[in-house]
């Protein structure tokens, strides 16, 4: 019998996971006429297999070449798909050991306030409206690529809008969403609609938590005109990254907030177990 050297074949070392990949490989339909690139289609369908448990946590993933064979695509397609899953924390790459499906993350954060400007103001009884001045799909910037864990060949959907409460502009917001998670979003009408509600209803995407950073800022002439304030009006600059239940970044935005329209309220509660 001929003996081989080196790492055992994937299907010999992890037969159960190999069979799972063969199974989803037979079911995956990659449409070259689809507006979504092949790597995005492959990434989303592998992620769906992880979410549904078809690919179990900690199971080993085939090599890039094996994945090419499984799915009938080129190595750059596989590399971009797996790279995005790795950057998003769904796949772990271990040197000299291979690639593995990441175990589910434990969450200790809890939401103490509404994460949506639209939803928060509406819940307080205000009449909220929006004025969208940009809404398009484009390649990610370096910052967006880093936040969402997508390659330069990927895409983001950008939304620029002014939120108004009872007719008064309160925030000017530049929102970015990972393009592979929201295919076709840029073709629908979102005016006077909550972005969070739209992506939840259309794509089943839900935000669990967000991190925000606040600084003082002065608006540019264009920003001041859109906000209906003088260029000398001090505003609050907010940078935010919102995460889904799997801990992956789902929304990135930068906003200018006019605190003269409505103050920002934060409630802090100290645990009884914390010593003074």
C-alpha cells in the first residue's frame, strides 16, 4: 500500500464535517448573474450553515483548494469568503492546524436604552421624519473594511440622512452597512423609516448592542445648512458601531447631534455587589 506523508486528508481527519460540507456544497446555488459577487453568495450561505448548526462549532473547515472543489469556484472567491467569515469571528484560522468554525460567543452586555435614534424618539411620543441626501452601494473605505471585516472587493451601503423631531433637525447621520448582509437594500424606499426596523423586517437582522464615542465638534458649512444651524453652533459628534447577536458589526455610523433640540440622557446603575 502506498503511504502518503504530511497532513491527513480532510475527509479522513474530520469525516463528519467533510460530509456536511459536501451536503451544503450540493445545495449551494451560486448565480453569476446575481448582483451579489460570488464570494458574497458563498460567504452568506456558509454563514447560514453555521447559524443553523449544519456546520457544528469547532468542526474543521476544508482547505481552500478543497472548498474550491466542493463549491466549484476559484481560489480568490473562496479566499474572500473565508477571509470575511474569519474577520467577522465566524471562522478561526489556526497556524499549522487549519480553519475551524468558531464557537458561539457568550454575551454579558445588556441593552439599557433604545439603540435607534428613530425608535427612541418615536417611543417618547415625538413625530420623527427623515431627509435622505445619499443612499448608494460602493466599495468600503479602509475604516469600513476594518469595522465589518470585509475585503476591498466587498461593498457597503451608505445612507446619509437628517433626522427631524417635530420638524426640527436633531441629527445628521452617515450610516454604513455591510453590503453582503443587505443585498438590494439601496433599491427600496426607506424615507421616514427606521433603518434598524427595515433591516430586521427585510433581512432578519437584529442589533443586540452598540458602542458609542462622543466628542465636541463644529459643523462644516454644508453640515450646518443641512442641520439648519449657524456654522458656529457647537454640536456633539457621535461615532457608533452596532453589533448583532453573533457579535459581528452590523452598522457603523458617524453623526452630528444638536443637543439644543433634545438633551442626551444616560442612566447609570451601580451593581449592589460593587464596593465603593
